[in-house]
C-alpha cells in the first residue's frame, strides 16, 4: 500500500469518526438536517417555530408591583430613564383630558401592554402571523413574520410588528462559512425577536410617562420550563425614543402558562 | 489533487471543534435598574413585602427586624449578597470563562460581583451536586446545562440570606434556577427561586444586563465596625412581634392600602386589583420620594 493510499484510508477513518460528532453538535438551526434529503420549500414561521408560545399566559407581578397594580402618583417615574422633556411632558399628564378625547388606551399601547397586569392569549392567525390578545384593554398585537419592515397603515396603539425566530449569536459579520475549528454548542436560536414601529404616542404607565410616535421597540421572547413543570416566557423589551428617553429603556416581564383560559377577563382601556 | 495531509488537518479541525465554542457570556456587564430601581439601589422601604410570595414565617422575620442590628452585631456586617440576591441587588458583574487547557473545553463560567467581592463558579462539565450535608455558602454550588441558546443553571447549597434587604429572609433550603440568554449586547437573567421555608410558591423574576467592556470591576472593601454601643454584650436589636412602629409608614407616602404591603402570592395575580381595598390615606398629589430613581446618580 502506497503512502498516499494509507493517508486516504486514514482520512476515511477520521471522516467516519468526525461526522457523528459534527451531526451531534448542539446549536443547529431548527430543522437542519445535514446529509438528509434535499431541501424542500421554505418552512413557514409556524413550522419553523423552535418553541411553542401559544396558549393563555398570566403575568405574575413580581416586579414593579406598585407601578403596575396601581396608578402611580403624578410625577412618579421611578425606573424609567426619561430625559428632561419626558419628565416635563409626564408631569402635564391629565387623565380627564385623555378621557374627553377618547384616549383611554394611551397606557395600553405596545410599549406598555406587556407590563399591564393581565392575561395574554397567543395563537397563530395564519402560518406567518402570530397573534397576541390581551384581556387588559382588549388589545390585539399582530407579529408579522417574513414581512417588510415598514407599513403604509395608519399609526396605532399596537403599531406594526415584524417578527423572526432569532438567529444565534455570532461574531459580527462572520458567517457560517468561517466556523471551522469551532463548534456551536449553545447557539441554537430559540427566541422570538420582534421589532415594532408605527406607534401612536402613549404612556409607559397610567400616570403619564410618555413615549413618542417615533419610539421603536425591540422584544425578545424566551420560553423556559422550571423544575416543578411550570412553563413561562419572559419578554425582554428594549425601547429607544430619543425624544423622551435618555437612552434605551429595558424591562423584562414574566408570564406563566395556564392549563385553561381561567381568569380571562376582557376589560376596556381606562385612564385612571 | 490536494494533499490528503491538508484534508486530514481540515477534518481533524472540524471534528475537534464540535465541543469547543458556546454562547459567550464572558465580559464586563452593567446591570440596568429599569425595574424596582429604588428597591435595588438605596434599598427597600421597611415593611414593603409586595411582589413576594412569602408566608407568615417570613413576615414575622421582616416585622421584627431592626436595622440597628447591622450596626451592633458584627456577624451581620459585611454579610455578602448570596447568588440569588446578588443578581437582583446592586453591582456590576464580570464573567470569565474557565477553559480546561488540554482539550480546550469550556468547563465553567466564573462570575465576580464587586458587592462583597462575590465570586461564583458555574460548572459546565457535568459534575454532580454534592450531598445535602456538604458545606453551604453564600454563592452555593452551581451547575449549568445548555438548552438551545439558553444556559440553565441550578444552584443548591446556599446559605441563609435575604430575598429583599428589608430582611425578608431566605433559607438554606432554597434552590435557585437561572436561565441566561444573550441577545446581542444584552443579557437577560431569569431567576426561579424555590424556598420551602419562606415562600408558598417559587418566585420568578428577571434582570437585564448590558455589555460594558470599558469598565474595570473594582475591588470591594468592607470593614467591621461597632457603630453603636451594645446594651448588653450579646444583645441583638429587634422588635417584638406587633411592636414595630414603622411597618406601615410607606402606605402614607404612596397612598397604598396597608393590606398590600403584607405581600403574598395571591396579590401578585392581576385579579387582585379588583378586590384591593381602598387606601386608608389618600396618595399625595405629587410624588415626593425616589420619583426619578433609575441609577446610582439619580437614586442616592
């Protein structure tokens, strides 16, 4: 056997050893099947979902209790990084005026609604649209997958949301092609990423801390299951609004899954 | 034809690398106080047990707490934040990777928080937790496993500490589970704390951290000093049950019904809003305390 033949035999042996390890590496994109059948038509967002967020979920108010369960005192903007203009506008809050103008939903817009105590019902409206309904304020959010980033629709309390299953964290500008000498453990994306724009101006809380119509919101929904079997999702929300904020406003809000729709209690928006 | 030797190297590299790199949490992180800022920076108000699923035993401990204890009893001075409270309390965090040099495997993350110089190791190499009788420490014993992009960490062997700094106690029987997820330069840490001694159900909260590579997390100093002369050598300042005069002060400051201050799991559900009693005293017309507290500068 020539030296070259011996090397080839060694190569075959190593490949045989290496392939199972490569296939077993964690972190592959959902549905990835190296060496499997040729790819078919692209999966819909519903088919590609790495986690199931559908169902009825209740917000357990373990944070910011005083500001979420009650209408805070005028000028109580604790924990919100408002700039001077934001504070000025917030201090001018007038609930009676909002009621007169039919603006009771100003504290139920997308930047606020996930912090409002209540239940959310999540379902697929179609294969590319995830729907979030809230009983508090009877609001509906539509998360559009594979959609253009803008819309011609009028501004609304819930704005226009574009969604995708978040790609794993990786080096900036470095694609899959450079992933030699490294593996991918812990890099399988399983978060839902949502970007919301086209908002009507509103309040983060009922006592008037404002966000402007130019505010943009980025959200990450992360599913987690606990040792006692409880299922939760946590939504990390990042709001940027140079008009009223000193910098990004970041919260994370926790929801527990219910086995039934018990407690679902649609109520209208209120200003107080 | 390309040399088989070159191909051998490439295949070896691919094979060797499969267990090599994970989501990288290492770096210097700054906490964001955009939730419960005053509770976490200057500290909670006395008697505020809202948002905690605590039981009567925990209320008793909180009610009988007198802050002079910290000034007079050395054992309570320089008491570190435990692994669970440290994530909620104040302070920045550095995360380092521990690499096993022979196989270049990530075997642990180490966290350092300047508050009380707390160092914690999160083992990723599959080692088991020690038996129950093993030593309990403030940082406990932590192991982590990957679930997709999420690192799930289980911590046992914690020393008794507190869930909130107004002396809502935590027991050494508790278990902490964390879920770490990184979104770009943002780290979300979800904590699940099961404390069978002081909670009626597990407490779930979440914290946000921002990557801040420009910072140098400092050394921490804490000196033991007797600030008040003890009444007797072994005295421990406290209130007897039912005698603490400060428990409901906060209700007047914020126009809260006193009932809500007692906390409990049932008050953390949205429907509690419907049966919440009216406050005994009306809220002030304008916020007077911690109105714009969002970070160290604005809260202190």
